[in-house]
C-alpha cells in the first residue's frame, strides 16, 4: 500500500469494540479507573491517568466548553483515534464510511450520560458491571464521533457528512424497500427496528469522510439530522436539508 488505497473503508460496529479508558471525576480531579483484585474478586480502583494522551483528550473537551461534573464517569477510546488516522494515511482517494452507535462529544459527555455508556452483554442480557463473567461477556461503549471526525481531519480526511441511521436510510430510499415487504413479515419488522426514532434509528450514527476528490453528493446524506453542526464547530457541510432527531 505504498501508493495508498483508492476505494472505500466501510466499518459497521467496529469502533465500539475497541478497548477504552474509563475515567471518573473525583473531587474535581479526573482519575482513571483501574482493575484491582480484592478477596479474589475484581473491582475498580482510582489512580492517575495512564498516558499523556488522556490529558490531551481532556484538554480538547475543555476547548469545546464541555464541563465534566464531579462524580461523572466517561470513556475515552484512544485506539479508535489511532485507527482513524491510519485509515486517513492509507486512503489515497475515496471515502470512509463509519457506522456505529454514538454521539457528538457534547452529547456523549453531557448530563444525560453522567454515568458513562459502558455496557456488558451476556446471553442477550445487559449489565453495567465489567468485573463479572470475565471473558464471557462483550464490553462496549458509545463512540465519540467528534473525536473521530477530528482525527480524520488531522490525517487528511475531509468531512463529507454526519447523520443518524434513520436519516441515512431514508435518503437511500428505505421506504421503497418497506413497501415491497409484507407488513406482517419478520423482514418488515426488522427493517423498522433499524429506523426506530427512539432506538437504532437515532442511536446509530453514520460518519462519512472523503479524500482526494471533490465533495461528493451522496443520497444517504440528503437528509441530515440537525446535530451535524455540533460535530465539529465551524465544520463545512454540503448544504443538504437538515432533518431528524438526535
């Protein structure tokens, strides 16, 4: 790949699978949550930040006027930023399409997610405790799309657009697919789940970036949710109609 790649990098629920640093604001100071063993049981314990990259990340949040309240828990996905920069350096010409559940930085670290977003899944059951069923449960957290977009910019990727899954699929003509399905069929109800305004339709986001080409006009970005403007302050959009909910 010395000459770079011409094409499209497509990922779906990749970024949320990367390991994260868990931080907590304790008496006005941000500390990292480490794993300790007490009486043969795992538990969390607070300590200093493990890498200067976390301090840089927190400085970026402060520059965006994001205030972390005392007692708040947050996750920081540094590996995702490294991945995005690698993609940006590898891509010579084309698009990067990233689909995952997440939010802008303002929403992700806002008061509604004061306890963080780390969740564990085991046999279709959800838990917030990562210290049990070690190795047997999936552990994920929501994606900071603002940080991903900025990492892309730093690696030469321009912002094409950002929207939620409901708006993206609507722009692609999902209503035509639905009209061809039996309303009582499993396929029909599965498709509706992808569009649900209080579920996957808005929790899942679509970030599109481009490089080595003019700003593309993509059907999936015909309807862009109003929160795109908060992805990156002063970011340039392609003037598409803004609709949808956060």
